[in-house]
C-alpha cells in the first residue's frame, strides 16, 4: 500500500483548469482530494501522511510520451540491433523507465522501428517483457512505427523492413507482444489497409496515419475506418497542396483528427505552432519527443536503429547521409518550447499529459481529480523537475 502524501502550496493543473495555491492529497496510489491552501491550513492529517511544500511550483498530471524510441543510451533498438557493450533488450526498456521519470515522464509507449519479420517479432517480445518490471515511468504498452508504411515516406526507415498489409503478420505481432500493442503507425493508402484498420479497431489498437504518401481521399477513407490519430504531424507525410490537401491538409481540416507534434523547433517551424493553435482543438494536440536512444547522452559515438547518428542543428542525423533520424527532445523541454511558441502553460501541460491519456484511452490517467491514478509531475518556473509520482509512489524527488 502506497504511503499517503500531500503536495501543497502549488499551482495545480488538473487537466481541466489551473488552480493557484492548492494542495493535492494522495492515498493508496490514487488522487484522494484537491483543495485550497485555506482548507489545507484547517485540515487535520492522520499520522504518517508525508507533507511536501512545493513552494509555489506547478503540480501537473504526469507527462505521457506515446512516441519514444530510447533515452539515456537505452532503447528499443537494444532489442533489434545489439551493439558491443549493449544491454539485454528487456533491461534496456527498464533502464529507460528509470531515467525518464527524472524528466517528469510517468508513463510511456516504447516505440519500435520496423525490422525484418523474425527480428521484429523477437524485439516486440523483449520490449513487452519489461512491462510491470519498471522502477520509474510506467510502460503502458508498445507503439509500432510500422511495418505497414509507405516506401515513398521512409524517413530513416529501411525499405526492406516494410511489409504489405498482412493480418496474419499482425496477429503474430500481437501475440509476441502479449496483447500489449497500444498504438501503431500505418500508411492509410496501402492496399487492404481498411481490413487492417477494422481489425485493429476491434482489438483496441489506436491507429495513427504516418510515414504516408496519402492523398486527401485516402486519409478520409482511413478516418472512416478508424484511423483518427497522426504520427509527427508535418514530418514524413504528403504535404499540403491547394489542389489536393493530402495528409497534412486532412489533419488540419478535420477537427476530429488528433495529431502528434515534435516541439523541438527543428522538426516543425515554431510559427507553424501558431497556425496549429488557431485551427486545431487544443485537446487534439499531443506532444511527443520521438526521442532516440542517445537522447541526453553526453559522449558518443551515438547509435539509433542500428546506425550511427550525429547531433547537430537540434536533431539527430544519420551519419552516412545526414537524413534526419529523430529528436533529442525531452518532454519538459517540449512543454517549455510550446510556451515559447505561444501556448499557455496550462495548454502546453495538457498536450503532455491529459491529451495523450485521452487519445490512448488511458482512462485513469492524465488528470488530477479524486479517484484517478496518482501520476504527478512537479516542476518549477524554470522548468526543473522537482518530483515525479507514479501510482502514488514518489519515484523521483528533490524534496
């Protein structure tokens, strides 16, 4: 049973509103109460309640990164491409969990690139084996970024790892993951995608349009089949055109479509965030990092997806051809960047917490209201993480 904890004297972002000079009481791993400092002063706490004065800091729902490949030198590619000195693939995800919580992440979906079929099935099994063994951020389930993608929008994906739609292959992926596939990136225009989409809807997998060369009509057909989320909007997808809105235009036009966004200022120009704010409902914008294994590593060489990468201009690039491989963003940096790009702090926090919880159907996470899981991140005005709580347990704290 988790110890009772009261965080007080902070600004609480509940997921619905910002409440200044408030307290949050946690009991048995759940949010027990949210109340004012006036009530805190009058409240009688039972013995054993740990009271923490956050000294005016922000108390937020825990950050949820639904698209992240690795962190701190550990990642899903440890299951795909064992490098000299690398750790076991399952242990790598456990290490990711331990490190991520120090950056305010309380839940995440480890994301796998496509790979040759046998290798991907093995990797999926190894990553899934880390679930329930974590000591830091909670592993919610797997995000598969492929293999049913467009060869015209590969990014750093390897063409030989892609596959036409194959329901039997999909069933084997699900079996290898022990039923723990949460979300999957697909290209809506691929032949037989509707059958795959309907299959995934029945099995509860959130489908995302990404690495796609879809025309507008392909996107609409995909939406009708349940593809209602988008992988890293603007990146690796068919661009807006006045004669055919294509993938980007479909996402911007249809308010029911939610979208990931990488807020590092390099993947997407900062001024486009102003456009996004004007035309997209705030609850449909999901902050992600798309972070690669060497994120926060200080010394190279750096590797991701089995290839050497270098970091410059705010991004990791594949060394052999300088193609963008992914970001080195953290979620707290993303929140700060969104504020710099014109978002209110409250809205920036929503994109990092309540919005991903809603899109991924994590019904007990993403908000600070009584009865919900006590996943909480505390940070100050300088965006320093002061504490992170997972299921009511302080897994990182400077207090």
